[in-house]
């Protein structure tokens, strides 16, 4: 049984007609760059997240970079994040001219370890970006307490956690700003590139609206130097169409995760994801940890099971960040995870037979446990 890692075609097939109709409306209106379709999606997404404002932009990377820029962060500043994330989190910091500083992740939730935060703060620290890795919100309460004490901005990297919750609040709505990606493979995906920021701060929102549109609030009157990161009308129209399905799809992901938990639970060499207190996981990624990863991956490949590795090299050890002067051993949890994580297929349209096939392949990789 072939099990792909993800299947965007299957996800969009039932929506194809509606998507084509939505695109048709945008074509008829000519509102391709920003405009009413974007405004409508912004209102719906802000509402969904429980935030007062949403600002649609070109990508999740832009969302992070523009938010830092709107907060006045730049050269000479430091922004704290985690080494176990997609590179975009650190890139956004670097592109402002600020320096990324890292705090290791917690070994249970794989999100920023609150107990390690305070010692990473310097007189230059201006903000922190906790990453809600794999769809689980970081432990925000203690992070916010430290941020308040040192007067730091908190930007949630919610690119993997649309609809996830922490203490009954939606990912992205808890800090000063939340940054989302609608890259096609994310839990809420566009049919191209898109991103958004949510915030309750009206000043930050209006700064972001200006920054994404060349710093103008009135056409050809530029108060600040901005950039072009307007959301596409077509992407907004499709996102408006898909947003009502998000909760149902996240429920499906949670059901798949529960099925994996049960199948893999008895295999003692495989550690399933765990959930911290007061949280609802959105399972953008279902990543297990196992020793002898290379051998396990070859068993998966022999069985036609798709997989991913998120991420094989932590950011502090990427060649692109050599200039920060980090060495192996600096962030041991992130490093150990990068050597042992395997992401299993968890897209919404996955079938029970496919999940069983993944479980069977992993049992085959660790036959001793099956016998004991
Ligand atoms: C996808 C992702 C981003 C970047 O989003 P893009 O829309 O691809 O620019 C940033 N952070 C994390 C954690 C991501 O997974």
C-alpha cells in the first residue's frame, strides 16, 4: 500500500468547482492585488482567531519580517527564537538587520523552553518569536511573564498552527502579533503563496497595512519606506472558501494522530508526540522520534511510505548562520531532535488502511518489540 507524505490533489479535488467559481469572480472584478477579496478574508480570519485585526501579506516569511519591521526592530537589536524551526523564522530577524539569538526547545512539546529564556536575554533583546512547532502552541504563559518583565514584544510564529489552541485562545492571538503562512501545504493553504498577521494593536495593524503597500496610506503618498507584500485577490478568495473547513480538517488530523498514537504506543523505540497542558494540537506535522533513523527510513521507503524530516539541521548549525559562531552541542535538545525526528503522513484525506500500513511498517522496523 502506497502512502504519500501529503496529497494536495486529493484535498482540493472536492473543492475544484467552487475554487474555479471563486477565481472567476476575482477575474470579473479585476481586484487581483489587495482589494475587497483580501479585506473580506482579513475580516473572516481575524474573527476566526479572535483578534481585532488581520493583515494579509505575500507569505509567512513576509508576515514575520514586516511585523519585526513595524515594531521598529533593526540593526543592533537581538530577537530570541528557537533553533528547531523552519529557517524563515530566523531569516526574518536577519533581514531586519537584527541578530537572531536562540533558546533551546522543551523535550516534551518541542517548543521554546520557558526555563531557558531569561538567561538568553541581553540589553539588546527587543522581542521573542516562539514557534508553535508542528501545530502545538508554545507554553505562552511563562514566556509572556518574562517578556513583560523585560518589556519585550512577543511575536508568535503560527505558520504551522492555524486553529490550534492554548488556554482556549487561538494560536496567533496570544502575543502582540501572530504570523501565519498559507503556503499550500499548511493546515490552511492557499493555491499559491500567502500569509497574514493578526493583532489586537490598532497602531501595529495600520503600520503593517502601510508597510505591505510601499508605506502608503493614500496612493503615491509614502510616509515610510515599505515594500510590496499585498495578498493576491485570488489567494484571498480561495482562503475565504477554505477557512470554514479548517476546524473539520484539524479534527481529522487529530483523529489520525490518535490512531497513530494507539498503533505506535506499544513500540518502545518510537516516541509519539506529546501535548502540553491546556493545549489543542493542530497536527500540521506528526513527528515521532526514533533511534537508528536511517534504518527506519529505509524500511518506510521499502514499504512505499512517504515521510519527511522536520528539520534535519537546526538553524544554529546551518551554513547560512555560520557567522553567529555556534557549535554542535550549543542546543542539545534541538540537535538530538534533528537526528531522530521522522514526520509521518497526516493530511486530512488519509484513510484508516493507510494509517495501519504506516503502523505495520514501523512495527516491521522494530520487530523485537512486536514479539515482546
Ligand atoms: C512555513 C513556515 C514559515 C514561512 O512561511 P512561508 O509562507 O513559506 O513564507 C515560517 N515559519 C514556519 C515555522 C513555517 O513552517
